[in-house]
C-alpha cells in the first residue's frame, strides 16, 4: 500500500540518524549490473520514466517549491533562479514560462550521461556529460553558484551519494535548496542494493540519510512530501525529499 501524504510528511520529523551513524556499507551500493553506466546510457531514451500524472505532479512540485524559494531569497515568485539539474536528461520538469532555455532570462545547468538527451532538453542553458558515479566531484562549477538543485527519478542509481550531495551543497548558495523527486519505478539492474526490495518510506529514510551524512555536512534537516494523485491500484507515486543549505 502507498503511504498517505500525512504519514510521508511525518516520516523524517525528529529522525535520529546519529544514533547509529552512517547506516550503509559498500555492499549497500552494489548493483546487479556493475558495467559502465556510460555504456548503459549510450543510446538516448526520449521517454518519461513515470506516467503522465506523475510527470504533472513533479512539474507542480517544482513550480511551487521554486516559487516559494524565490520569495525566501528576496525575489519575486516568478523570477528565475539559477538551477542545477543533476542526473539530467531530455526534460527538466521546470515551469516553461520561467525556464525557456534562454541564457538571457534564466540559467539551468544540466549534468547527465547522454549528450543527445541533454542537447534535446529545451530548458537547459548549459550542460555537461559526466558519470556522477565514477566522478561525483563537480569541480568545474564554482562554490555558491546556484540557488537550487534538482534530481529527478535518479537518486536510486547513485553509488556515491555522500560525496555527490556534499558537492551539490558546495555549489548551492546559502539558503539554496536541493530537491530530490523519486517514484517506485527503477531500472532494476542499475538500482543500488539498498533501494531494491524496500518500501517507499524506507526510500524516504535513505534520501534523508544522504542529506544528513553529506560530506561535508552543509544541509539542514530534510523534509518529505508525497505530491502525486496515485491510488493503490493506479498510477505512479511521487515523493519529494528536500533540504536547505545552511547559511553558516
């Protein structure tokens, strides 16, 4: 059964990760297919990896959160932010009226595995091909250069999340947010062992741990939300776990 939104919203409240420390070991990030991710994603996949209703749910969630963040940062709610799209593809799920792919009006930087997909993404103003499992360092990006970062239906494939989340924290400005959206669909052979066979609430706990144990520690307490309209028998659920970069 899908957890109700209220239960999801409470899942990370008061969670004490430090009671046991980092809960994963090397085997937690093993995969059935350990071949090169770059080779696995050689051919572009111009498809959505969740159903249409879930796509709309992700778009609504990103629109709402970016507008709220803009206000928090002292901007107008429809002002474009500098956005980093992590594990990007041919779509970024951003509001098209604000993020239209013109560097004159917005900045959206994509990092992904397939050049053809990134080139086809009409919302990106710049992009780079990089295997984030082989090299999580974003050393070509300066410190504090983005207001927000997104990772859409890809967190289940990360094998070095502590390093990557730390890097995303580095390139975010103080007060910036990292927003992670995921569902229950995966390429099973490429998903990490700690993800497969676990419940949706377990997945929320996992992403929360990635934020809490990011190296270096830069994020405040993560929060979780369920943003879809799926039922137990129809539709893909969508969960969002996010955290804000500390100002200190």
